[in-house]
C-alpha cells in the first residue's frame, strides 16, 4: 500500500471510529500539498464508489487570520457529499461528529459549469443561480485540531456537515461584499462578519476554487453548492448547543447538536 492509500485509510478509520489520529505532517514531515490533495481525492473516490454523491465543494482558509494561524498563503478546498447535508433547523446527533466547530458563510448554487484556469469573480457571479446563508460544521479527524495545511487538505479540508437556509437571492439583489452576518450560540452573539472577510468578496473565493480545481481536471458543475468560506471565526460546539446565523437580506439558518 503506497503512502496515499495508507493516509486515506488512516483518516477513514479515524472517521469511522470517531478517534483523532496523529497529524500526517508528523507521520511524514515531507508530505507535500499536492500529495495531500491526492489523499483527499482517493478518500472521496472511495466514498463515491460506496454510493455517496458529490453535491458541491467547500473553500477553507479564506481569511487572513486563519491563513496566518496555519502559516499558509492560500485557501484550500474540499468536497461536499450528499450525506453531509443537515436540514435548516435540524438536529445533529453527536455520534456524527468528532470535534466540531461552526462557521457562517455564503453558499453559491451554480446554474452553469465553471471550468478552466482563468475564471474571474465576474464569471462566478454570471454562473450563479442564487446564493443562500449557510452554516458549515467543520470537523477534523486529526486529534486536537493539531493541523498544518497538508493535514487539513488530506482530511477533505476538515469538512464535516453543512446546512442551508434563508431565502434564495440572485447576486444582483444584494452586495455580497457588504453582506453582514451575526453568529449566535445558544442565543448569545459569538461573532459578526461581512462578505469582504472572504478574500475581499465571496465570489473571489469561488473563482479561486474553479482555477485550483482546473489543476486536477475537475470542474465546478451546474447545480453544485459551493461554500465560499467563513465570514467570521469558527466556534466550538458541544452537545445541546444551538447555532443560528442571521444574514442581512439573506435570512437565517440554524442547527442544533444533540447527544
């Protein structure tokens, strides 16, 4: 079994057993970002072969604060699968997660494919059917979130679950760079954010993703959901916690965690 297969299996077992593993960057200090993406792609392919369906993509590390925290100068991406979806207002059983954190973001739903290495933010806006408020539940199969860029990339960009809510709006119905959001935990304000926190504009993040995926021959497809990156800091979740994100103009989305 080669290194890619070994690391993919290690992360799959961690997810199955809900037990964090040592960082891949400790097991192999020389692992590259490209190799980490190969681990992610192999894991996703195995899940697809087992019957799951790719329904979109997510972008991580879009804020300068998170990039500095991990010592990187670029975002990363992961795949969204149909088994990750949580209904707006839905309950998340604690046995579905390991060490979850919650982020508020803007979700794009595409009406056209985005392909190639020169996609712009304008191209993204023209290809977007509508946007929605989203809560992403990020999670890590690496113990204690002790991650570097290669660790989170291999681990499907620390993806967990996500929920969509609010009301669909077309991109000409609001200024995405100025859209504000307030994230609540158990009714208490945890943080606030604005669209510009994600690389200056959420559509810039989606353009980055389309261009990055072109390196792997992967398009962004019509109908896919694209989580464009956190607009404020991730907040730790525990059983019993209720999270709500209220977006200006876009409405709100909420989930809760149960034992």
